[in-house]
């Protein structure tokens, strides 16, 4: 499925009923003012990224959202045995595959960190079924990576798979930091999603109970297990999707 390319920014339309053209001739005057498709999701714009400070008059907002972390397994040891070019091509492919899957479900690719990434669902484009969208995105990434993985793993002589963790609930999203301003999500949901991702094996998707509660009907055969996640005092129940 190719990404549906919105003509106007979906975030600005939803939050302000403002038609901000993203593509074509109509977008040209906007581009002169630095308003262009956001790198986090090309169906939203650079105004959306600044929506907190400029429109909501707040540095960050508290929202109900879903956070997904995905990480490329085997990448670190691969980077020791391969050329820098080969490794960066691999990483580009991984980010591209993930970005497309995220955007197809109206999420944003908020951050890339080394061999991993953070995606957020339900802002600036709202969807009540954001947890389901994150789950479908995760399945799509694993499906698409499956073919690449076979070829890559043979060539590399080791498994190059993806581990994914997802949590949902209330979190803060917006600008954090003073000397270096960063637009990102913070809160327990973010930490738990990151830890669930770290616990996931190559090719696995792990969901928290909160995500499972919202996606249960799509997961009739899901297996639950208790994990001792790093930095958590009590065990956390995670579901394999
Ligand atoms: Zn916008």
C-alpha cells in the first residue's frame, strides 16, 4: 500500500480547521514561510510541530496516546564487521520501512536513536483506535522486514531482526529542555514501551496490558508472561502479539 498523500495538513485541519496546503502550486507561498510537510509525518506540517507553543500556548500537552519503540537487532555486531556504507544503507532501509508503516496508520516517527526509533499515535492526527493502529503498524513492520531479514541475515551470517514494544495511556508531548529544545513524549508510558521493546526477542512484538485491553479482539492467541523489566520494582505482564 502506497502512502495516501494528503493535499492539506491533516493536523492543522483537525485542530484549527485551517487548510494548510502541503503539495502543489498552492503550497508554494507557504513554503516561502518555512511551512512544509513535517519530517515526522508528511501528511502533517511544520506548524503542527510547533502547535503547543504557538496555538495552545503551552510548551507541552497531556494526551492519551500510544507509543511504539522498534529496534534493529544484531545491528551493533554487524556494524563492527561491515563497512560504514553497508551499515548506513541497512539503517536507511530500516527507517524507511518503519516510517512508511507508521505514516500509513497516521502516526508520527518522533525520533530515531541509533538503531531504534520512537513512534507516537494520536497526535497531531487523532484516532480513538490509536492502540490498534500502533499494533497494525508493528505487524506491518515485522511482515515487511521478514523478507529483507532472510536475505540480510544470510549475507551477514547472523540474525538481523526487529524487536518492538508498545504501551499506551496518558503522556506529555511537546517541547522539553531549555538549551536544546526537543519535541518528544515523556512519561511512564514512554519508559514502559522502551523497556518492553528491550525485552522483545528478534521478530517479536510485546504489548503492555493497557494495549492488550484495547486490541484484544485482534489477538485471539496472544500469550502473556511476566517480565522483570529493567528499572521496574514489580513484574510487568506483557503480551506477545
Ligand atoms: Zn499542520
